[in-house]
């Protein structure tokens, strides 16, 4: 039986939550932020998925570093939403993103030390 890859699972679940949140933003005609958030938020999982087929350890680390950059960008858009009064609450998304960020950074540092 194959061991569950927790970061793949968490990043996929996060992407689905981001899609739902962005649909909520679009319903309120907040298209610009929604579009930016949708791109960066779903890109995290895409890069993590891509890293699973890396050609080398350096390639693996590089793809996880791209995911880390997307995490930072997503965090920025979520913070903007939190600070804007007319935007829906996104505390759950932020909590999940922080958790993913910790795991991604741990994977990067562990992989670099090999």
C-alpha cells in the first residue's frame, strides 16, 4: 500500500477551497483580486504535483521553491482581502496556507541538506 503524500493532499484541498472562495468573490464582482488569488492559490498545488516527477533533487527543490513563492503571493492576496472590509472572511484559508507553508519550507530545507 502506497503511503499518503500529505503535502499533495493538503495542497489539493487548499486549491478546492480557493476556488470556492474566488467564486464567492466573483459573485460580489471582485474580479481582479479573485483572478490573482485563483492563479496563485491553485499554482501552489500544481508546482508541488510537478515536483513529484522532478528530474533531479535540484529540480525537486526548485519546484518546491516556486511553490513557496506562490504561497507568499497567495498570502499577500488573502491579507488584502482580510484588510478590506467588504471582503468575506478567509481565516480558514490563511490557517491552511500557513500550515502548507511550514511543510513546504521543511521539505525544502530537508531536501537541501541531502
